[in-house]
């Protein structure tokens, strides 16, 4: 992380709070994340660790729900913390686009697929008439939807999950975004379709050299496609590092447990079998290190204080006692 | 869509049969027959009474009477009023526009105000406006129409003198019923003879306002609450999040992506209000001396005018059923998942 290039996305010390001011729940806490142009960053972590909330906060989709604080939240030279709603809407959906976990409910049931693709083209690029039609068709073909021309007139309920996700990708790519956020894009799909969608996303990323944040439970896939991976736990990034280093030599006990819980190249588990207990929720967050109740290496120190991020050669880790790579010694 | 239509129509036949049976039975359960009511205090010899009953066909066994009634209906014959000897259908046709005008005005008032209030309350959820709408609509929903009508008359007609107390038009105007809709007839009359009928239209509007508000209050409350809750539900949908993630303006998110889906159940509820309106019209017309179907039916029940009661209610019920039927179809059109169902 010694690169001097200014990152496309720079998040410094981001916190997101829900609930009342007197009794807040920190869904995201002290989160740092950078994404370079054309980079694929994976984010992994158990359910409820704050992956989606982080991305929604950045996109401005938490409006009126979460309170967002950060030292820096910059995308493409624009400060997303102070930006007006109007200016944000010129970026969101155009330069940053997002696709979601459940494609079947993410499309509006009352409008045709074509309408929902053309809508972004109209709003952000002012396309009209034949040019608009042609571009929509082009996008449908880009995401490899068969019989694209007739499908433009289809309603979402007439499409399968995989097809719906392809449409969502077409909508997201419509204005050639610099950053695409894919929030568990394959979790809701059949296993056979999952690989297809993942391949499509990675190919499109390469073709257009756009940055991609891939949120997933599937560690096997992320180890193959991502350049860097951030591991989240209870609202914090506990480890971030380059691939394959992070997978070969995890330095955080949680990353280690996460890796140990997947049988070689199979689907990641939503719950960890190798660590007892579950992610602490709103009311049972420990005083010390958030992992301390479950950590196999926890000491008294861990129960009393929260560790900060420590930088090392290929990344950073949030632990008082980072695991030493025994082979490297 | 076709089989969807067929299924809906299939339900209609038993519904109509049920209604005929119900009105036929209920009116006969009220003590006193038409002849007794007509004669009143004066006594009538049993032979004369029996002769009169025989003339009306009321001496036959009840089941036969019912079958005769159904047979009449099948021939499209709605019978004649026992009192006026006028055809029931003709009477209905003459009086119905007054009720329809009142009901439409009430529904327009309830729909426009209810939708607006519900939408704004949902968008500004938890605000003072939201709490205000919720409280007022809860009150409106349980408002006794009779009492509410009298309160409004006292305030606006008696105290402030803004609106007339009763009727559809001041007697000073010379307006011939053409369409039966007073607003239209008064408008035309004013155009035709400006010297005589100057201000007739405005006067008709003034007469209509208060009854329309009274009749529209309960539907207004229902529509406002339904709109609010339906909007809130749709606002939580994934596709609304998608719409916002596309960078669409708040207005587009609300009007294009939320409202259309939120309105589907509201549309159904608005359709169902036709029943409430017809029921409410009876009371409202009585309070404001509005010469419509409601008042006509109340009078007919008082006189045990069997044909008028049976067929008048049947006509009103058909109307309610028909609108509900149309609402069903519209619901199907608005919702592509139903439209495309095989
Ligand atoms: N609008 C909200 N109001 C209150 N709490 C919320 C809200 N959105 C999310 N949370 C809470 O924030 C925490 C993090 O949620 P988030 O959706 O980011 O998890 P995630 O890492 O994306 O999990 P998953 O893998 O299940 O998608 C959860 O405990 C969730 O209950
Ligand atoms: S700080 Fe302590 S409890 Fe936390 S992860 Fe490291 S060893 Fe475990
Ligand atoms: Mg999530």
C-alpha cells in the first residue's frame, strides 16, 4: 500500500450509527478502505458485519436512517460527506453503480426491463429515441441476455433470477461507471448460475478497467478474482491485505478461522464452525477486542482494550497479537 | 386475463341471488304489510284486506312469491311502486343522478385529499404532519355521520352562513333537469338564460359542498390511512433502493417507482368505498334533504313498498358489485403479474 496514485475511492475512519443518539448501535466503526482505479477489492465477513451498510452509506442510500461520520469519504476527487443531494445523484447510478443480493426483488415489478434500463440512460446521459433504444439493446447483449430484443419488453416476473441479475448489471453498467459495487450478487442464485454471473462480472471489469468491490461469502471465488481483500467483523475491518498473501498467511485470528471453515474450494459458510458463538449484536458488544469472546488467542489485555489497525508489508491487521507466519521465520 | 375475467363473472351470479333472497326476506320481516301501512289508523275489513293482498299477489305462499319475483327479474321487469304506480326503474333513473353527483363529489374529495395526506405522511414519516394525519383519520373513521353532518350545518350554515342548509339548488332559479346532475344543469341554465339564472352554478356548488364533505369523511380517512401504510411498505422494497441507487430524483423515486405500486391496494380500497358511500348516502341525503336514492329507499321502507325496496336495493347493490368488479379488472391491468397470469 505504498502506492502514490490517488485512490478512486478513499474511506477513512468511517462510522455508521443507527438508533437513538442516547443509545446508538454502531453498525460500522472506524473503517478504512481504499480502492484504486481498475482494482477488484473483495469484502468478506459473516452476516451482520456491516458490509452492506458501509456501501449504502457511501452511496447515500441510508438517507435519514444512519448517522454517518468519517475523516474522509472521497470518490473520484469529490467529497461525499459534504456533497449536496443533487450533486450526489449526478455520481450515483452513473460513476458509482451497485447491484444487490436479490435480483428478483431489486427490479420494479410494474415496469418492463427495457424501461428500467433506459431510465438511467435518459436521466444521466439524456439519450432519447432511437439512440436510447439502440443503447439499451446493446447493454442487454453486453450482459449476454439471449433474445435481447424481445426481452426488452419483458416484465421482471417473466425472468429467472440469473436473467434478472444480468438486467441489474446492464442497468449498473449503462453509464460506464468507474466503480461497481456488487453486494453478494450471486447469493440468491442457483449454484450453476452463480459461476456464470461471477464470470460475467469479472470479464466486464477487465474489459472496461473499472474498479469492482465484490462483497461475498464465497472465499474460494474471491481468492481467485480479487486483488485485495478486506475481512470485516462486527462493523470493523479486522484485516486487509493483498491476494494471495492474505489467504496463504492470514495474520488475524478471525481470518484464520474464516479460512479454516471452508473445505477446499467449496462455498463459504455463513456461520463459522471453527469459532464458537456468533457475531455480537447491538447489545452484547464486548468492551475490549470485538472478537475477544470468540478468539482462541484472547488474553486479559484483549478483554480490556480494543486494538487499532497496524500496517504491515502487504496490508493491515487489527489485533494485539498478529499471527506470525511460521514458514517465513 | 380471459380466465381471470371468467372467474370473476362466475362469482357474480350467486352474489346476485343472495342479494335478492336477502332483500326479499328482510323487508317481509318488518312487521306490517303494505296495505296496513297505507290504511294506517283507519281499520280495514278483513275481506277488503285479503282482496287487496290478492291483487298484489301477496296472498300466495312465500316461496311462490319469491319464484314469481325471480321470474319477473329474469324478464328485466323491476315492477311498479305500490304507492306511485310508477315503474321502479323509471323512478330510480330519475333520482339516481342526484345520488351519483353527491357520491362522486364525496369520492373526489376523499380521494384527492386522502391520497395527498397519505403520501405526504408516508414521506414525512414520524413528523408532526404524519401524527396529525393519523390522529385525524382515526377520528374521521369512527365519525358518526349524522352527528358530524349536524355539526357542520350548525357551523357553516347556521353560524357562518356560508352554505345553504338543505336541497340542491335555491328555489329562485329556474333549472330544468336535463342530465340530472345539478352542477351541469345549473351551468347550462345559466348559459341559456344569464339574466334569470345568474349565479345558479355557484349556488349548486354551495349546496353540494357540505353533504359531499360529510359523505366523504369516512372514505377520506380510510384512503389516507391505506395510502400511508401502502407507501411505507413499498418504500421498504428492494426496487425502491435500486431506484435511489440509480441516482434518480426523489420525485421520480416517489412518483414513478413507489406510488404506482403503492396505489394498487389503494385503488381497491377506493373501489370498496362505493359501498360505504351508498350506505352513507342514505343518512346524508336525509340530513340535507337531498332528493336521491337514499331518501327514496328510506321512504319506501317506511311504506313497505316491497317492489321499490327489493329492486331499489338490488339496483344499488348491482352498482356496488359492478364497481368492485371494475376495480378488480383495473387491479389486474395495473399489476402485470396478474395480467399475464394464465
Ligand atoms: N436501516 C437500519 N437500521 C438499523 N440497523 C440496521 C439498518 N441496516 C442495517 N442495520 C444493522 O447493521 C448491521 C450490519 O448490517 P449489514 O446489512 O451491513 O450486514 P452485512 O455484513 O451486509 O450482512 P449480510 O451478509 O447478511 O448481508 C446489522 O446488525 C443490521 O441489523
Ligand atoms: S486482539 Fe486479542 S482477542 Fe482480538 S483478535 Fe487479536 S488475539 Fe484475538
Ligand atoms: Mg449485506
